[in-house]
């Protein structure tokens, strides 16, 4: 008798699940259309400053430092997340300028040269780096 009751209970639960899971829910928000329907390409309104480019060209400027001896080390330019954009063996006493292609969303880069590490803002499509840090300033 218990097995029959259990079997009837399982069948009722299965039938109830089948019928309730197939019921379509109505969404009140989908009935109201707030945006106009665009039927041709000329109707699309785009911000005038928009362009399709996902990259931009920036100028990297390395200022020379007056050193009594020639110091050469690897100059590395990275994103803040650590993706290397540029790498070069650079003499500290030589100025250098080059053009880089970076993601247009990039606002800052991390420039390192040996133990010198600086986070630099990209301003007016320029990255200006010098070797002077707070620890290199000497009182005279």
C-alpha cells in the first residue's frame, strides 16, 4: 500500500512539473517599445567624436640624463596590467623619441629602466619619461 501511495505521489509531482514548466511567462516590459525602430542606415545617430579605431599613436619621449659614465639598461614600457608595449636597450645619457601604437583606452603606462619605475599619464598623445626620481636628487 505504501508503494502505491509513493508511486501516485511521484506521478502527480511529475505531471505538475511538466505542466508548470511549459507555461509561458509574460513580460510586461517587452510590450512597450521605448526606442524607435530603425529601418535604414541613415537613421542611425552617432556621436561625432566616434571613430572605429581601437588604437592610437602616441609619442614616447625619453629625456637624456647627464651621467659621468655611460649607463645602459633595458627600457620597458608596459600597461598597468603588465602587458609589454615597447622594449629597448637604452643609454641613459642619450635622448630618444619614437612612435608607439597603444590601445585608445589606455590612459597610463608604466615605464621602467633598471630600478627606476614610473607610472606616467598619456597626455596629448605623449609619454614623457626622465630618469630623475626623488632618490636621485642630491643636495648641493
